[in-house]
């Protein structure tokens, strides 16, 4: 199998789906002539033309809003929101329109739309441009939220998202475009809403996603040298959230640490911990710990920024704590 | 205008240029991180505006903010230290290039969400109007920012409430890689103000004297009669931010604009009108270069913020988690 980057995997998924279905089109800021701020759609404008690769004004509300409307007519728009921080400018359309459209009218309408966006800190972009507010978006029923951690999953999940008849927020991580992984030549889809074991183990369960997965896998590799075998579970989808692999893992390990890049309060870890104690309390031999971002707006200074972001050492410390 | 003030404006424009050229190099060396949006080519705009304002006039802008920062009198040292993320920076190293502000100098910040500071500017102006101050808020933003809803909501409210705001669109012809006419229904941006019955005007932003004189009149109008919109045509000589491949414009176009370098235009004007000798202007340029070198030294030898800074300045009141 070929090893490709996350960027290539996402780009391939878009390309293949656009070749496959002419109702699929891209709209967003700098997706065309520029080739995408993160170079994901490089070459698309020349190949597919301006009808299907549409540069928009800087106007997130109408990017998402128009995508919703177009989707309601049966097109399959992929709205690119340059970074998730700008999705707040489109929040009303994401929350009050996309997520509600079907339920509110008794199932008459469908919104087969993908919003692709980029989350994450660590690039010294300061408080407004470095957020990882993924959990916020996972709060709303009616929206699906996908956040892959490997090129394989990114490609398969994005293709599934584009073919999904429901609105999907597809979250990429700003520092993971160069991450490499094996991706098969032949076509495949990864179903939305399934967590997966990324590394088997028996001593402790690490539940993570996106950048958190990267941290968890690195921590697991280091822990293995000390004889601690962590089982790493990649959530891959935040809504709908698949808890079964976590519970199955807890049957063996009885200990759980959740790793996410976003803020701890009201976050993904909070949700997983709450569900676990509601649904699988008896499997736990220790309190569930969360590794997450410090509760501060991210500063520009790199040392401070890294101090605020969760690190591999924090994951290792949490594992040691739950194993005590 | 007094000769000293003219020469000070010249100094400011050259200082912005030198500081930013140095910043570009420091960025290449990895000493500056994040985004760095250079103002090179646009110096006449902020310099003319700031020169025209009264001390009670507030100013607020977007992330391309080094020009305003230096114009309002934040020292080159504090600007450079902020770029390097040092504790001595104007935002204590927490803001970086995009987030400079100095409230004491009535500079209310560089703001990084496109268009988001326009409603804030309306609120700053409301504060002044409410209290009966005759201060005006000068709000600068890019051409690209006029396509987001914030622009329209803010302009509308400013007219309905007669808020003392001078709206200033710096039309540098592109929002990132998108030319104005590809993104805006009207490429003469000032016409958007017509929809809100806000008087407006377009001027040449490469000529600092034109900016200064028009801004004075516009500020007088706002003080007496409510909002006004100035479209100031200009051009950024560098990429949108560092690392812009610039696929969207050709070198000839850039070169054409560079012939109208605002610093060169002002220098010629000062000489032709016998406001200064070539020696005087050369000396000013040398001073700006020396001050830039000093700022780099200061920034490089300044301390990093300490880790306890991470939890400071988040709330006014005690933060109990
Ligand atoms: C709401 C929002 N959307 C997108 C961006 C990304 N972005 C930053 S600057 C920029 C272009 C802005 O162009 P313009 O307003 O003309 O200002 P200029 O950069 O030319 O000074 C874009 C799209 C952002 N910061 N905020
Ligand atoms: Mg512009």
C-alpha cells in the first residue's frame, strides 16, 4: 500500500467524488485560483473549472447558507470554511438551519452537504486563530461531526461524508497535513459513526481523536518501553459517538484516559467520561482522567502556547496516575 | 501643516518600511512565528489618517496593523518585541503580529477575524456619543471585509444612530488572492455606503498628503454630522502574508504599483515644496534604520514571558477555574 499524506488523502477523496458525481462541487474562500489555503484543492480549479470550484467572497454565513440551500435542491456542496474559527461567523446556519432543516419540517427535506474545516492550535496564530472547538459543534443533534486522525480514515470518511444525505462537519487538523499513512489504491469508504482500535493493548484504554490520537499513539509507544500496553481507540466521529469499542476495551483494562486538544471543560472527554460512568460504571477500577488544553485563550508566544496545549508527557502522566 | 509634523510623517513611513523589512527577515530566520501580514506599500494610509486625528479619536484596524501601531507611537522596540513574542512586547508577547493595541494611545487593536471589528467600532463610537465626547472612531478594514455581513450591519447601525465613525476601507485590490471584482458586486467599494445613505469618497492612498487632507475633512464631517466612508486605494507590495505564492497577480502589475511608492511620492513632494532638503530626508531615513536596528537588539535580548503569564489577564476578576 502506498504511504501518502493527510493532505493527499483528503485531496484524493475530493477529486474522486467530484469525478464520480457531477452534483458534487466546492465553494469557499481561496479554494480556486489559490488552490486552497492548505493546498488541498491545488489543481482543482484548472481541472474542474470555476463552475465546480467556486471562489467566494469572505462571507462565511453565505458560504454555509448557500451550501445548505443548494443541498436542499439535491446538489452535494462541499463548503470549505478556511478554519473552524471562522465557522462561528456561520454558526447560525450550521446550528439553526443545517442541523434542524430535516427534523423541523417533518422529514421533508435533506441537506446532503459537507462543511470541510480546519481546527487546532500549535502554529502561533494567537487566540482567535488557534482554537479546537470541535466539541462545540458536536453538541447539536442533526449535525454529524467527523474528525479523522489518519490519512486512511480521512479519505474514507470524507468520501462517506460527501455521499451522506445529512450535513456533515468534517474537521481536519492544522498541524497534521504532513502526517503519512497507508492508503489503498482501490476505492473504499469508512462509515461515519464508528470508533476503531488504532493500537491494541491490555493495561489502559486511551480514547482520542484527531491531534489527540497523535499524542495518544506517541504516548503508547513510550509506555510500551516501560512495559505498559495502552489500547488506543480513535473516535473518528464525534457525533454520532460510538462508545462500544471503548467499553470492550475497558473489559480488559478497566482504566480510561481521554485525550483531546480542545479545552477540558464541557469537552469530548467530559462527554466520554459521563457516558462511561452512566453505561459502564462497573468496568472502571479508577477515575477517568482527561488530557486536554489548559483553560486559556491560546497565546502567540510559542513557549506559552505549547504549555497550554496537551503534550505526550501529559498523556503519560495521566496513564501513570490511573494505573497507580 | 508644520514642517516638523511633515518630517515626522516621513519618519513614520520610513520606520514602518524598515521595521517590516526587518520583520520579514526575522520571519525567514524562524524568530517570528504565526502569520505576518506586511503593510509595505500601504504606509501612506495609516500615516495620513493618524496624522489627521485628534487625541480623543480612537482608531481600530484589522490584523495588518504594524503601520497603525507605529503611527500612534508604540515604539519600534515594543512592536518588534511583540513580533518576537517577548514579555516586553506591547501585548506582552501574547498577541503577536496580528494583535497589537495601546489603549493609552487610543489604538484599540488589530483584529484578526475579517470584519469582526466593524461592529466593535460602532460600539466604541456609541461609547463616545453616549458620554457626550466629541471623539471619532476611525475604523480601518480591507476591501475583502466589505463582503461579510458585519460590514453591512455596522454601517447600517452607524447611520441609524448617527454614530461618530469614520469608516475607512483600505482597498489594496485583493483579499488574499481574490481580486475585488471577483468578490464584490461593486468594485468601487465606496458605493456600498450609498445603500446606507452614508456620504463617501474614494481617494488615492499612495499620496499621504491626499490621505491626510481628506481625512481631516472627513473627521470634521463625522464630528458634526455622523458617519462617513472613505475608500482609500492602495496596494500591498508583498504577499498577503509570508509564504503567499502570489499566483493571482503578475509581476508587471506589482511593478506598476511599485513605481508609485508612497514613500518616494512623499519624498519628492517634500523636496519640490521645499519642506526639507535631501540631506534632512537622508538623515531621517538613517534614523529610522538605526531605530529599527535598536528595536531588533532590544527584542532579541528581551526575556520571554514566564509560564505564570499563561493564566494572567484572562478575567478582570479572580479566575477560580
Ligand atoms: C471571518 C474570517 N474569514 C476568513 C479569514 C481569513 N482571512 C484573513 S485575511 C483575509 C483576506 C482579507 O482581505 P481584505 O479584507 O481585503 O484585507 P487585506 O488582507 O487585503 O488587508 C482572509 C480571507 C478571517 N481571518 N476571518
Ligand atoms: Mg484587501
